[in-house]
C-alpha cells in the first residue's frame, strides 16, 4: 500500500456525475484521456451524486456534470458547462505550472 503522504501535493480532479446524464458520459471519455496523459501527476476521481447526495451540498454542486480541480486541498478551478479536452488540458497546465 502506498504512503498517503505522497498524494498530498498532487492535483486532484473530481468529476461529479450521474449515470443518466449524456454530458457526464461524454466527460468520462475526456477524463480518461487526461488520466492517461497525467498518470503520475494528477489523481482523477468520479463521484456519482445519486449515491453521494451529501457531497452535492458540501461542494455546492449546481450543474451536472461538474469538474473541480484541487491543488493542495484547495479548489483552484470549476468547470460546469463546456467540457472541451483542450480547454481542460490548458487549465490543468495553468494550475500545475502557474502560467
């Protein structure tokens, strides 16, 4: 088992979704591509809000799907309407490299 300390400084991206949302399904493909590209730099998580309704309020989720990018446990960016691979890639790099 890996030491959890090695994950503290990693960027985490949480995809809040539902199984019935077509946009959520499309975003899964985008996050799969990104997870391959950023294999050791970013942790990707998917949260089905129908199974985790308490997280809707905790993270103030108003749109499905929602993608939240965290760095050092702090929300750095939230994407709720446009899920373009190029746009998400650009935003991730801005956060990683502080462009």
